[in-house]
C-alpha cells in the first residue's frame, strides 16, 4: 500500500478523500491547515472523520493563516463549520502534540508521499525550514490550480488563490509533483444517485458521506445551478492509489503572484514548440470517471 501524509482542510471533498485514503493507502498522519474554514474547524473536522473511520493515524494542526495573504475561507461552499451537514458525535479524539510542519519534516522519507488537499502553507513552511525536504519525500500529489478555468476568480482555483506565495514555493521546489487541477477534477462528480446509494447502505461511514454530499450538492445547486459536485480532493489520492485511471503529462507550471486578474492562477506551458520550458510537474489531464467512481464507492460503501 502506498504510504502517505494527508495535508488537508476538511472540507467536504477532503473528508471523502480521507475515506479513500483510509481504504486504499497507509496513512501515516493527517496534518491540517487553514483553508475551507479556520484551522480550529478544519482540525476538528479531520478528527471527526478519522474517528468515524476508526483510523489510528494522528492529526496534527498546522498553519492558521497563509504566508502573506489574509486568511479567507470557502464558507459559501462548505459552510461556517467547513463540513456543513455532517452528523457530529462525541469522538473523544484530541489533536496530537506537535506542529504539522515539524511532523511533515520528521516523517519525510523516500517511500512517503504528501497528499496536499488545501492551501499549500504547511508544505511551504516545511520547505523553508528544511530545503532538502522536497527531495526527501517520495513526492507531492496535490489538488490545486487548473490548466484552464478557475473557481474563485476566472482563472484561480481556491487552494492556490488562498495562499499563492506558498503555492509558488511548492511548485518551484523541485519535488516530484502531481497536479490534479480543476481541469481534471470536474471530470469526477457525484450526484443524487450517489447519495441515494450511500444512504441505502446505512453504515456509519456511508451515511456520513451521504449527508455531507447532500449538503454540498444543495450548496452548489444554489451557487452554480448544478445538480452534481466535483470530487476535487479525492483525485489527488486516486492519482497515487489508482494511477492507471489517470493520464498525466510533464509540463512547466508556475504560479502567478502579481496580475490584477490572474493572481493565484497556475500557468501551464502547453506550447508544442521547442520553446517549451523545462517541466516541473506531472499534470493530470484525464481520469476514467466511471472506474474512478467505482473505486470511490467501494471505499465509501465498505
Ligand atoms: C478545492 O478547494 C476546496 O474548497 C476544496 O476542498 C478543494 O480542495 C477546490 O477548489
Ligand atoms: Ca480541500
């Protein structure tokens, strides 16, 4: 089983990603970051999901604000709690001692991947503190950015937009990086049929997943008039656990920090000429959505 640290900001799709990681990978630790909601909320949500799963991996809290930008959250999609619709219970879990960044550094080894599902602040701080870190991990599989459209601005995706300086440091760090951006994640969606199947199963995990996905679908119906929801973060887990379901290509990717219209955009070099810049990222372009959905459901229905 592939070994990973999951750095996340749960978050509905982060929660589903944790469920997938629990089923299909060896999760060494979960680290949390401010993103979809403030750090205290994303950490509590991570503890809740890990307790629901009966998973032993420790949860470490990390950065409570971006490197430079002001903290801004995705309340419109995930609610004030970051995990609207979740059935809360007294989980009795406590956050582990130690800072997430110290743990990212301490747990780094050649067989351990970092799966990054929120703003890249913790990873950027790890690189700042230990410049050898990018070469000491197996790689970084991240959900962030896009080769095409954005979701916060016309061109910027939330995780990159929320902390562009951190993202620029990570994309430029020389690690083995897999990028699952919006161009990919919009190919893998859940809808009412998914929530019905999960509700009918009736296990604690399936019911929890059904509840949070139903809430996410309702938010997106109001915000975007759509009846489904892209499963962004699970793609970054699947890129490692089920790589045969994805097509990737090596590209030069940089993060725009300055443009009035483009701050927080990932800029992908898709030129076909020899002028193309040296690649630094494996960009995911296609996912076999049908088979990936089966893999997701297998984990949630287990
Ligand atoms: C990303 O932003 C967050 O709202 C989701 O959890 C996902 O990581 C999608 O843009
Ligand atoms: Ca996320």
